[in-house]
């Protein structure tokens, strides 16, 4: 009898339990899965490393945003720095003589008009003496012309004689002016027979071939000065890029020196299979004419490309990866098109603009990823 009562009580309980289960399983009532743990999570987010904020601080993790890329590196080519054709000036000796004193050395920066060297010259001494004699003749001629003019006004002599005396005075003045102009143009001192070579432009002395005691003549150019505001870089552009690179595109030398392509040759050198590229760059420390360097050439970035700090990209199992901050830690993303120059790298896939990427502490995350 007792057993029969238990069965009668259990049947209603079972029916109530099944009804409740049917009601809870009805449409729109089950809780949706956590997107961080769902099996339907995108494949790129499967490799999440669970790291909280405190652990991230202990690991020294720092973040930086990924930015939309406007340009991408096309090639890095060998190049030679040289001044533009109109930015190099040779300073020639004006008169033959002997160097008394040098005032600059190769590599010095100079301003326009700055003295470069002092030269003693017999020709300057001769012109100085001629100037002194011409000045004396001018004084006599002007005094005579004044006297003749006075006599002409008094009617004592004919006006033609006064005009003739004035003409002689004007000729004497012209002779003085010409000799003084020659000395002035040469920055010369006729009294002691020396003249000073000066810088015709502001720039950097790239050639200084004078020492005290050296002879000079009017056919030598002992100083060469390059303008300091800009330089030209000439490089060899690979044949495959000849149609892609155009004037106006960006170039870069190192992380800080940026310039623009000014010309791309159309002829291909049969030996090197390359064309000549010319670019203009500003002056900067270490930029010296004649120095060999490498030049990075940039073109428009593909749509969707992003730029990240180079420190964000690391290698795991031979693949380039980036760690991206997510809500539950850091996602390890495989990236493509890791094309970089200096402190920035352009990625074609794997990261979207605005995402925070790890730029410090990547080695710790890499070790954690390899341990899983």
C-alpha cells in the first residue's frame, strides 16, 4: 500500500518537471552564449591569451593604436647624395698670390659673405698704388675744373675751356671709381696688398684645398660650397618599378629624413636592369654630398592596409603575428604583407584601424603562446 502511494505521488512531480523544461526551452527564453567563449567565434580570435590588467602591467605590456596606412614601402635602393646642379658654388681665387691665413676647414657651415681665407697679392698692391695715383690726379683735375668754371663765369676765358677741364675731371673720377670697384669686388685692401675670399652663398664647405703658404692663381677654385637647405639623391630603381614610381612620391632616408621623387629615368641600363631615380631631400646632420646611402621609396597603400609600430610584429613558427587587445586578454593574429621601414610597418591583413596592438611585452606574450 505504501509503495502504491509513492508511485501516485511521483507521477505528478515528473509531469510538472517535464512541463517546466518544455516552457524554459521555448523560443527566445534561453540565454545567448558569451561571445568571448562561443564556439562560433571567428578563427582569428581563437588564440586568445587570458591576461588581466594586473598581469599585463606586471609583464610590461604597452599598447598603441593601428592606423589606416596612406603609403607603403615599394623598395629600398642604393643611392648617392649630391647637391642639385644649381646649389653648388666654386670659390675661385681672384688674383694670383700666396695664402696668408685660412679661416675655415672642410665640413664647416658658413654664412653668405663669411671670410674663407686671406691672400697676399702683388696685383692687389699694384692696383692699390694705381688707385692712389688716380685719386691724386682726380683731385688736381677737379680743382682745375672748378677754377676754369669760375674764370668762365667771369668772362675771362671761353666756356669751352671750362667744359674741357670738367671732362678731364670726370675722366679722373671714372678711373678712381673703376680701380676702387675692382678692389671692393675682391674684398681687397690695396694699402697692404691682401684680399679675402668670402662665401658667395650660405652652406657647407665640401672642398677646402688651401693651407697657409700655398700659392694660388686666378685659374684655381680652392673652395667649393654646397647650399645647406636641400640635397639631391640619385639612386638605381629596379626595372619592375619603373612604371610604378612617379615624381611626387615620398622617399625616406632613415626614420627622420623625408623627401620627394623629382624624376624617374625612362631608359633601362642593360647591365643593372635599372633606371635612374632622382629625389630631393632637406639638409640634416649626416647629409654630405658624395656619401653613399640607401633610399626607401613609398607608393600609395592598398585599400584596408594599416600601419603599426614595427615593434608590434613578431615571429612565431615562421609566421608574422601581432598581439591585439581584446576584452578577455590578447588575441594572437597572423598578419600578411608585413612591409616596414623605420619604426612603422604596413600590414595588409590581420588588423583593422583603431585596434590596440601590443608594442612592448610581446616577448612575454610570445612565450605564453608557445607554452599553450
